[in-house]
């Protein structure tokens, strides 16, 4: 009976340690984000890794997204 009680206490301690670590991460993430002020970008140039967004890419995406209803 004493062993089960000790195991239960250790499990609770482990859960509390995990919760404290999560709280620390959340706190650090929130303070980090509050220090960085988000600035709206006037264009998407340089925002996408591996290439830039061109007018052709935007037009193609619009065509794929807003297809003609006759195609259905």
C-alpha cells in the first residue's frame, strides 16, 4: 500500500514538473512575442522561402481558387 502511495505521489510530481515546464515555455514565448512588434508588409516580396511570389503565381492561384461554375 505504501509503495502504491509513493508511486502515485511521484506520478503527480512528474505531472507538475511537466506543467511547470510548459508554463515556462509559454511565458517565454509570450514575452518574446510582445517584444517583437509585428509590422504589416506592403508586399510579399521575400516572404516565401525558396522563391518570390510573382504576378503569374498569384493569377494561377486565383484561377485555381475561383474556377468558373460551368466547369462543375
